[in-house]
C-alpha cells in the first residue's frame, strides 16, 4: 500500500465512523466529517496533507499524489 491509498482509506474510515457516531451517539460527531472534508479540500489545493506526512514517518511507500 502506498501513501495515496493509505490517505484515502484513512479518510474513508474517518467519514464512515463519524457518520455512525453522529447517527448513533450524538449529532456533534458530524463535525468530524466537516473537518475531514475541509482537510481534503485544502490538500487538493496546497498538496499538504498531515495524514500523508504521518504515514511517511511510519514508513509507508511514496505514491504519486503525496510524496
């Protein structure tokens, strides 16, 4: 798995977890979806993704989108 796929998988887990927690526990958990979406949007324009940096530190292979 490369960094690109790891970032997409992580974002998917965050979104689905937030949706489940928002539905089952408390609607405030939907704010985590807003944070994930805002982070993906800024990463699309700036190329900077904190999750990609963390995955790189953990030794995940570089991808084409995130080096």
